[in-house]
C-alpha cells in the first residue's frame, strides 16, 4: 500500500517507514514561536539546560500577536524575546512584519518540510506541502533544543475538490462549508489531504486559507500536494530553488474520502460561538454588524484585499459599521498600496491596521463592546475571542465582509458585485 | 509519579470548552505572571470555578475539550488551580499534549455517567475510574507509552532533562 502525503513526509523526517498510527520522532526543519507563546517556550528551553539551539534547523521568533504592544507587560515580553534572539542567533521578525503564518509561507516553508510552531494555525504552511503543525510552548522548546519532535502519524481524510467557484464564492466559503459538514472535531488528531481536479485552479493564497483552518476541524495538519501552483508561488517569492514535487501515492490508504464540488458551494457564514456553526449567507442575512474586521492568517492576503477593494471601491462603509483592515504582512501591504487597493479601502472609510494579528484574538486594535457584533474574516468565533465575552463574532469571506460593511448588516456578496 | 490513585470531586463543564474560554486572550499580558493569570481560569463560562474547587478535584467535560489556540497556559492554569485530572469524552489534539506535557492526566471516558459533585477515584496505573457516588466503573482510552512516560516524569521538560532525548 502506498503512502499518504503525511506518511511520506513523516517517513522522510523519521528516517523510517511511517504508517498511520505509528509513533515517530521526526527531524524538524523549522521551529517558530510568537510573542504570546514564545516567552514560555524560551523559559522552558532554558529549563531544559541544553544551552544552545539545535544546529540543523531554522529557529524564528515573530512579534505579531500584540504588535505594537498595547501593554507594559507585553512590551517586557517583547524585550525578553528580543534579548533571546540576540543571544541565541534566532532570527526575529519585528513588530509590523506581519502574521507569523503569512511570513512562514512567504519566506520559510518548503515542500516536504517538518515545521513546528507554537501557534495552532501553523497548519497554514500545509498549503506548500509542508507537514506544519501547531504545538504548545514546551513542545516548541524541545524542538528548539533537540531539533526533533515526536508525533503519532495521523490517519488522513482525503478531500477531493472538483468544479470551479461560482461568482462571489471563494476558498473561505469552501473551508467553512467543510467544517460545517464534518464538525469542529471531525478531523481530531488526523490529517486533511486535499486533492482533485480543482487544485490546479486554486491559487496559493486560496490554498493557504483552506489549510489555515484545518485545525479548526481538529486536524493535526492540512496538506496540499506540491505542484505547479507551488512552484510558481516559490518562484514569485524568489525561492524557486526550494521547489520539489510532492504527491501522495495513487494507492494510498485514506480513512475516508469526501467529495466537494466547488460549483455547489455558496457564500457561508459561521455563527457565534463555534466555528462549525455554519449556514449559507442567505440564512444569516440582515444581522446588524458594528464592526467588520478584514485580515489575519486566514484572509489578509493580496487577493483578499483585491476582492474587498473591488467591492468597496467608490462606495462607503455604513455609518454605524467600523471597517478595520490588517494586511497579513508588510509585503502584502506594500503590494496593496502599489495596486491602489489601500486607497480604495481608506476612501471607503476603512482603518488600516499594521500588518499582524490585529483584532483577531482580543488583545488590541478592535476589541468589541458589550452586545456588539463583528463580521470577521478570521478563523475563530469562540465566546470571548475578540476581547469581550458579551460580543458576537461571525466568520465569513472577504467578499461577504466587504458587502456587509457597506450595508451595515450581513449581506450576500453576490448582491454587491 | 508520586501518587497513582487520585480521589476527588467532579466539577462538570459542557462541550466545546475552547482555550479562549479557559484563559481568554485579553489576559495575555498576564502570561508571564502565572499566579495572576490563574485567577481568571474558566471565568467566562464557570465563574465559581476557582472558589468552589478543592485541591485534587477533577474537571469533567464533554466533547472536544480544549479546542482552539495552542496556548499551553490553558493547561497550566487548570493545573495551578488544583485540578487533579481532566476527564472528557474527547479532547482537542494540541491541548491533550499540553496537559500531559505539564503532568496533568487526561482521561477519555463517557462523562455522561458522571454528575457534578460526584466523588471519583482514578487509578492511573490502569486508567480506570470508579464513580464512588454511583458505584459505576468507567473504562478509559489508554495513552501511548511515550505519553505515559512523559506523564510519569511529571511533564515533558522533566522527561527531556532526564532522558536527554525521546525514547521510543
């Protein structure tokens, strides 16, 4: 029996024959921490007492979650991380560089890599064919010290994608639809592996959106094969040498196969307070929204801003609806300025936030008031997520977010295009 | 591990308790001050949790406990509050590792057979649970030998300090 993508990568990284269910110790190519899991990871690393970080891997620190810092204690956490970066030789991405997962995709992740990040959405880099998985600070600390981690090789669910998206429907709607179907624990401990004819038409930006939310179905990893789209993306990032093709065996064994026809997907909305509480936008229409938040590792890329700017150009946000936009990285911001998207968004009444996690997790830059509702392009709508347990969070695509910002209520983007 | 038989009272919570509910992001500035952070454990879903809990009580949950963010602080503040073990029908992947990595036992069982306030006895040598209030004996999913070894050492960092590597 041939191997799934997960089994192939973990066989390579564990120098053995890894099959679903095996416990393996795998070499780590890239380990990273961010500013609110990093301080604990570094303290744990120091506690282990190995002194220096393992040589064979790359180790990176990102300041993105509280960036710029809104709090004295968080500023001191940043100081601690900067000092560690200097003494250890870890590269540090400063405040304003962007969200860790976007920077990993742009600059660091390679097909076939084993990536450990102390952030659950580390799975985003699965879009490039990397076994990228989120862990806690202690596991990241051990990966820093040993250059290795342990894993249970996951069973894989095969998600077969056919057809093409109708107008107004995009990758976010697809992944929300899938999570709505299989549930927030539908893939717990497992791998999602994406395949099918539609892959050839899914851009890297769309793949990143889909892989990003694999963890919100419970998955350990969400893997795309490495193909021409991967190659073109790496070339566009001046990293063409990192490309290698990677596909599962044709006779690989999957626990389950799920067929999705993109042509049948509608714009979807995830209702409060769980990500799998998903309905078509037609069933959520009319809910008044006080804040639209566009950005994050899920939907803060250039293609997302292009869609939003296309809808908002020459129009204004609703006077009772704030519009917050956080580009996912400095590169995205610079390109969005060049293309005129930022002008359109600003003229429509949008507030441009610095590249980073911004309002996503309730630390700063858009904390909600009691009873307020936010339509967000992020990946989580848990109670309290955006800083206030008395607020409601709806998740949707950039197109739905832009259309809703104009009307001040949840709006079917197909009516605004 | 010093004590393999644990006794305590069940404190029940529902399904889908996210790490945002366990310790919200708005307290991220307290993450380098764990005793202060721990005061806020579960406050958005069970405000009486810290005041009613006695040392060694068990946190008994439904499906998909600990979903969401990888913040290890969620497992740490539950342990700091005095919880002896987490029992749930299912537990999210990252949280499961984080709890074991801090020496906090996690047992998967049919928690519908446990009511709030029930007295429980857990034997960690065979992962068995007796509900002393109802007399019902519950079976649990075993954990892998490596996770078991990490738990026995009191967590991942003490395990690595002792073994200097993973031993399969």
